[in-house]
C-alpha cells in the first residue's frame, strides 16, 4: 500500500486579508515541496452534511454558510476571515480528512496526509476561531467511529497552539483519546494539564517557551507514546502543525525540521504496533513559509519511507 496525498485547488481560494499569517502561500509552498514525491494523489471531496453534523450543530453550520461573502472579506472573529472561496475550501478540508479515513480504513492506503486549508483544530462546537471554521480532524475521528464502527481512535496534536476545538468536539466521547502538546502560555490560553475531560481521555502537555528538541522528544517518549499504546487505538489521527519550528513567527518553541521527521517516524511506529499502520495526518499551523515547506516535506518523506520498509 502507498501513502495518499489529499488536496484540492479550492483550498487555494480561501483568501485572507493582506498580512494575515494564514495565507494562500502556505498551501502553495506545501504543494510545491511535495511535487514529484511517490504518493497517490487524491482529490478532496466536499464534506457530507452528515459528517459536519457529527460535531457541529446545524445552526452553526448554517451560520458559517450564511457568513460567506459574495465579494471581499467577512470577519468571523478577531483573526478568522472568510472570502468568496472560503466555504468551498473549508468543505474540502473537512471532506479531505474524511476521505483520508475512508482510504486508510478501506485498505487503499496505509497512511495519508491531507494538505488543505483552512485548518481546523481551533474550531469549537459553535465557534469559529484561530483561522478555523470546521473541526476537520474531529470530524474525521467521528466518521471513523460512527461510520466505520471503530471502537477507539487516538488524535495526537503537535501544533504549537492548544487544539481547543478538537478537545471541545471529542472530549465527551470515551472512544476518542485526544493528546495535545503546545506552548504555554500562548494563545488560546487553554490546555492546562488538569484538563483531562469527563472520561479521562484528554491529555494536555503544556510546554514552556524556548523548549527545544531534547525536551520535546523526551516528553513524547515518556508521556505521549505510552498513553497512546495503552489506549490501543484502531486508527491514529494527527493534527500536524509545524509552528513549533524555531523559525515560526507566532510562537517560541525551538524545534528543528528534523524533529518533525522524528515524530513522524515514532507515530508510525505506534501505528504499526497498535493499528496495522493506519495513520491519517492533517495540516494545521505553520507560518514561516520556508520552515513549513521543509517540515511538511520531511513529514511526508517519512510517511513514504515507512511504506518502503
């Protein structure tokens, strides 16, 4: 089986105001960095309404649809915007995550990377925020559980910001383990270690500004990987944010590109041990364009290499 790359040109049509960090160039640079790689290239479909409604109330979905402007930009919150192309892009980003789950669980690919935007891990049940409109990874997790009938899925979020949206959307479901490592203090200000969810299936790992590779890797070896292994998921989902890179302008962690290759390898190890190698990764943050492109390339290179044994 091969590694799947899921994307769609519509995700380049989600435009934000000039100077906004979540810009079209993010995805353009990612796709350039992935050109020529040995992956199965799959078109991201529009998400089905039923899948959106697994995590978001219909009133919220309708409000996002109504907010989409016919021209110019519409401001949804302090830093979240929509343009005429945003609604389709958001539906493709969520639909791509669902399609990735279908491919992996259907045996057409062992691993998949969804290169789409807007990102999703800050979108809460009824609140768009942090550049995010819909909870892409949470939608994919619920699709795996409800549509495919899995008993347990694990979500690992290594974006530099706390995945408050994914936590909000999944913490009530004991079938879903959610783990987030993130700089703290940092926006959105959530994700303290005592936030464990009503079923004890949330693990938040706040990381001090300035933390580098050695301490980051130790945290994952000592805390994250054992917890995932104990949970025994049937699928691992990854919120792959690359803004913990030392070059990123929005945070202060000190990771290198090599750290993203390392964590990809170790998550693949876990997937091999727990769930037949089944892993789906979705793009979240990363706002230095050079660091983002290099880190995504390293991430996908390791996904491919693991398929080659």
